[in-house]
C-alpha cells in the first residue's frame, strides 16, 4: 500500500494532521504504538483536568458554609473517581478512532521506524511490514524526564501517569518540580487530603511563566499551607520506617523530608531519537528535537515533524495547529505557514493561570516601550458571586502605538478567558480596542476590559491616580 501521507503518532498533533489530510483529499494512514489520542487524551491533559474538577468540587463542598449552605463531605471513593476519569478518556479516544475510520484513514498499531525516504517499517505483535508514503509526518510526542536518583517505579516514585490513577490516596507526598504539572497534580492531592510539599530547583515556582504570575502563585500556595522549598535539588531517597525519606540540598544545605510517595514532574524530552531519521539525513538535535521550516517540513523533502518533537512550546494546541499547517502544505497550499502571533499557555492550578503574548521584560527586549494595567478579581462582581476573588488580569501594551502585546491572568476560569486575548493579539488589536469592546455584565471577562482601561489610568472600578 502506498499512501500520500503516513503519520507516525496519534496524539493531538498526529491525529489532527491525518484527519485534515483526509479532508483535503489525500490518502492517509496513521501509526500508533500505544493508544489513540497519545499522552494528552490518555495520561495527560484530559484525565488531569477530570481529577482537577473533582478536587475543586470537594473544596467547594468543604467551603460551602460561607454561602450559608450546610454540606457534608463524607469522603472519597478513589476507585469510583478513577473509573469516572477512565470513562471520559475512553469516550474521547473512541471518538478519535471513530473519526479516523469515518475519514477512511488506515490505523496501524505498532512501532514505526523510517528505513528510507518514503518507507516506514512497522513492528507489531503480528510481525513486521513496510509501508510506502509520498510524505511522512513525525508526531511522536515526548516522554517525562527522570530525575537522577528518582527512577520511576510506579510505587515509590510516580510520574504523572501513576498520579492520575491512584489505588489509594497517600497521606504524604513530596512533589519534585514546581512547574505546571507538579503544581496542578500537587494541588489535586492537597485538596483531596494529602499533605503535599513541593521541591523546586529554581528560585520560584512556575519559573517559565511571567514573573508576577509566579509570585502570585507562590503567595497562594503559602496561603493554602502547601510548603514549597525553593533553590532545592532533590538528590535521592531511601525507605524508612513508615514511608520514604527524601534527601535534598536546600540553598546548599542538606535537608530530609518524609513522605509516602514521591511525584516527579520536572519536564519532558522529545521523542525524536530512535526513529531512523538521522540515517535518512533528517536534522535531529542532541536533545531529540527535529528541526523544521515554516511548513513543518524537515531538511529532507517529504518528511515533516509536528508537536513536541518540532520544538517548544510543548503544548497540545500548538501541535494540533502544526498538524493543520503540515497537512495544508502537503496538499499543495503554497501559503501554508506556521507563523502565529502568539500561543496561549494555560495552567489548571487553583487559582488558574493563563498567559499569552509578551511580558513587560520580553516587550522591552523586543524594542517596545511597554506599559501595563492590572485589575483585581476582588473588584469583580461576578468573581465575588462565585466566591473566587483571588488573582488579577494584567494587560501589556506599547506606549507609543497602543498595540496590545500581552495578557497575563491568575484567577477564576482564566483558562477560558484567555481565548479573547489570543484572538485580539492575533488580529493586531490595540489596548483601546479591548477597552472599548462592550463586555457583558456581570461576567469575568469584564476584568480584561478594566485591565485594558487601567493601562490608560482609566479603570472605573478601581481607583487610579488621575491621568494628567
């Protein structure tokens, strides 16, 4: 069988690419070695958000008395929770399979390796077969990084996969890594009753995020009584009576922390190695990233790469968009190009975090004269009615042109609000465009409008020194 396109990897980058190829009239096939939907649908984005929603509901029940509601939390059925989450995953992965079938895309389960230009060898339980394709798209995703001394064993040291399917709730947990995965999952366990401590190598949690967002999250963790050790390097652990003992260097001094389980979440590395790409001349970096051009094509014509293996940021929505671009380019669209003005980032902690565009520091580096405005959710009527007033919205604009450069938020449902900001930046809107857009009342997006007004010292629902 010869295909127009053979996609290796059925995650949110790969399956989206395959479907778009079919929509554009190309004969497509997709190869997956584990499960349709990849990490995101099976052991990542989707199941983690299910557990986050459940833990948030527990918290709401426990704090409902502030609204005059007398509710009693009687405990957690861990098995039922995991089964509910698995049901969601099954519906979505089955849906992906159904879509691939409906678009007449051949789905092959097995391990793929590029053996020549236009030829891919598939190894499965039934043996080996070689498929030919005019174009090959690599969408093999990424794998969790293992910290030296903390190899994943599924019992003492968990990765995100084990954390999403616990057999029982641990009493004490040490989270290695204060990035978005560590904090998302750490706060789930905290809300469900586990004593959680976070160890972070850098000098702040969420070190890759805008500085004020990071600081605000640090304050929120302290308020929630989730201890965080910064400038901390976890060096090893041992079994002790009653659990585990983690040894770490905190600001250069040795400390130990006792727990029942260790959750290691320090990042991911791309799966660009071991695919036979180097042997056919594809440029693959030492870290495993595959270099691509604006169409996501590698230096070898007919071989493309999308998703985590195609470079940072390693986000599902970025990979899906790359899949659409690659499919269009393969179908002959000369204007196909991956050239986004911005890529939003969202973190489902409590409070939620969302960011898109430039920070003030990044804007200065790019030659802008940035100005910023901030509006607190404590002044939002809608946030008050939800009893979720923690956080704020910050808008960054250019002083000389009023161009909207970035929006950064922490607070209730900001992962939903960020889409408006992304669209505005993508369309080249000004800060005034956002400020003068009528927002429905009472809603959370009003905070974005007021933050935009705040850039010009004109926010109505907070006091600002009058503009001269």
